[in-house]
């Protein structure tokens, strides 16, 4: 079994999702995907130690938090608001059935694949406002207008029609 990395791209501060793939006989006619399940769950690998962790989430310094759905292998990445660029990513490990022996017992294989998100920077822009503009439908006449003026603490209002 071999692992195949998954890369995604999203906007700064927004969650991204991806599922790394695991294949048997990759690139051959007999190629098939081995998917995680309730019996054969996918696990995260600690990027610092290289060891499997039993938790479903891991926070990577200066990047964000990775969370895995063990039964599907889906990895969710919630970047730090300040993070932008390509993350180091996280490795997913799966031990799953790749066939059966002569007695019908599953033959297991283990592989690792990376999930690598890229975060596109966003630059918020704003324009200075010199006056508050809004449209009022005069269904209730001046009484409604007085309530609006009071709510927005307006002393004067200019109506353009």
C-alpha cells in the first residue's frame, strides 16, 4: 500500500478539508483505493516526533490546528488568523487490508500520506465614511424616521429623493 498526498488551497482564516489517498497496486490495472473505516482507522502523526498520536487533533505552532475524522481519513485544517502560505502539513497513517492469506485472514499493510494546505493571504480594505447613508421606506411616516434617528444617534438627516 502506498500513500498519496492531498493538497488544498483556501483563504486566510478559513477552514480547509482534504482526504489523503491510500492505494494498492498504484498505477496498475489492479489499482484500488484502501479507505479508512471503523475497523481500520486513520491516525495523525506528530510532526515533531514522527510518532502516531491517539488524539484526533493536533496544533502545529505558527500554522494552526489539524483535526482528523479517523473513520474517513478526512483532515480539517483551521489556520491561525495570521498564517498564510504553504503549511508544513500533517502526516496521516493508515493500516488497512490489502488482501487475504490462504486462510481468508486479511493481510495488513501500513502507509503514510501528507495533507498539505496552502493559505492565500487576504488584505481587507476599508474606505473612510464621511456620512451615514441609508434608505428608509416611509410606511409609518415621521414616527419611524424619529426611531431610526434615535437608534443611530443622528441629530440631522438629509433626504434625497
